[in-house]
């Protein structure tokens, strides 16, 4: 029997015209509308004079083409078709629609889906419950991770500074400490202890290549030797996750990526590429080919917020196959270097948490994942700008807001288990 005439319906405007049949990276400027007390940019909105939702008894019409807008942002269409790249081969924040229209800290796609959720609830008469995390206890999750780039180099900058200043006494002292004492950045256990203060576990992304890239970009300053692996296995046994920090070039080379996976004696399931390297035309297929469960590379190095305007994990669109990728993307929202790097935001230490609180509020609102990268070197007490104090301020805030602290693998497990239940 055909029940089409009896079903409640949601109709969404189709306003993309021929945009997705062309290779233009940027759509027309968005129309800004108020939704739930927030100004939100709606791309492909050709009827700004109409209400966003037109409600009838068993029918809702959505005046903006939120499906096309969501696909545009989630797929990474702009960076796939735009030619702009920075010195590291990355799509730059300066070329993005998020920068152009100033909404990098707003998860616009979550607002689009909230519009759709409201429409579905209206026609169905049922309330759609938000996602829960941490055994269904918490309203949002926090994914804390550490890219282990350096373990041996804390001494270099202050030693060079002492030499430049002709402070030979300090130079000799620092050099003696270097040869007789552990490096301040050789602190994996201290990082784990910092997480333990919050009853939390985190993910360590390990960099197995210590040779410079062909363009001179450094990789690791350490070797994954037997002694270091003993320490890492202890962290693994304590519930911390070990992931791969793919070296420069692995985002473009399946053989290099497979070689690094073969070189590490553990069954890692997640990856983040060094320097946030990513090529939208090649990297997704490489990750699918090697069978990793998740990636957490996709954030802007230059600014905190949402590179794909979405605060939930999601499956990337593979332009080569026209289907979703097989790995889960846990988007990177906040990186410590972004906050104070001289080429990035240069926030003062007391400006960091106030700047991030609105981002965390958006993530909490939509039951998303606050992915925070804090390098082990920035647990050095000598760092007073984006160091341990600022990290603990962020962690305390997340804990007070009720976040469930999850490793990347735990997020992948919870996300995919919900999919299994939904499809059964």
C-alpha cells in the first residue's frame, strides 16, 4: 500500500542550482538568520524574506537549502577545489569561508541540523534526544591528545639565548644540565599524571620518523627505542591510548604511511598527521587503504574553532568515489600552538580560557566533542604562556561543564556502537 499521502512531510528548499556540477570553490555569500538566539550563516538561501520554517499541521517547509549548505561545509568542498596552500601544503584559514564571513567558532552545520531536528519533531510529534557520551552519562565529550614531536630539545632555546647574551655561566650550567639530567620535555609520565588529576585518560600520538622532511621541516627529535617503548607500554596498560603521528609526507604516500604503521609495535587505531598535513584529493583514500579507524587532523592551525563548521565526529566525503570515507573524523577544535604561536593568535596567558569558553559552550550545546591538542613540551613549567597552568584551566572548565573525558578510540567505539544499534 502506498502511504505517501498519509505521511507527515518535511520539505527543504533546493537552491544550489548548478553549483555542485561546477568546480567553483566558494558559493554566493550566506544569508544570516536568527536561530535559537544565534546569528547563523545560511548558504544557498535564496528567499531571505521568507521565515526559515513554515509550519503547518503535518508539514514543514524549510526555506533555506540546509542540505546543500551542510554538504558544502562538511565535505570540505572549498579546500578540494581551491588552489590556495600555505608553506606546509595546507589549505589556509585565510582562504576559507569561515575566515571570509567570520564564523570559524560557530558550528553552523550543527545549527542546520537543529533546524531539521525541529522540523522533524514538529511533524512527528516526537522528541529527538541528543547524543550522550561516556556510557550515556555526559552531554558532551572532551578528547584530550598530545602530539609527541619533541622529547630532547627543551634545553636548546634557553642555551642559545644565554650564548647570544654572552652569559657564559648560565650557558655552562644549562649545558651541564642537558648532559646530566633528563630533558624537561621528556615528560610522558608527568603528562599522564596531569590527566589523572581529572580522572581522565588521553591519547599520545607518536612520531616514528626522526629524519627531516625533504623540505627541511623537522619530524621527531627522538627515536622509538626499546626503553621508550617500555614506558609507552606502561601508559597503554594504564588506559592511555597510543596513536600514530604520521610524519611529513605520509599524508601523500601510502607506502610511507604503511611503513610507519609497520614500524610501531602496537595496534594503533587512530592518526593525526604532523603539522596537520592533509591533502583532500589524496589523504582520505590513503587512510581508507591502510584501514585506520579514525583521524583527528582536521582543524585550522591558525585559529581555534571548526574547520568543517561541525563539532561532532563525522565521515568525510570521498570525492574520488562519491561516497563517505570509511574512517571517522574527530575534528580538531583547539591546538596549544594556535593560541600563542608568533605566526598565529598570540593570545596572552589570561586571554586563552575566556577566548575558548564560547567554543566549548557551542560544543556542549550540541553534544559534540571538544578535541584539544596539548603538546607534551607545553607541560614544561617554564612555559607560562600556553603551558601547564593554561592547560589545567581548560581541563578544570571542561570538568565543571560535565564533559566525559574520552580517548579517540573510546569516541570511535561509542560512535560506531550507536550506528550499529541504529542500523539493527
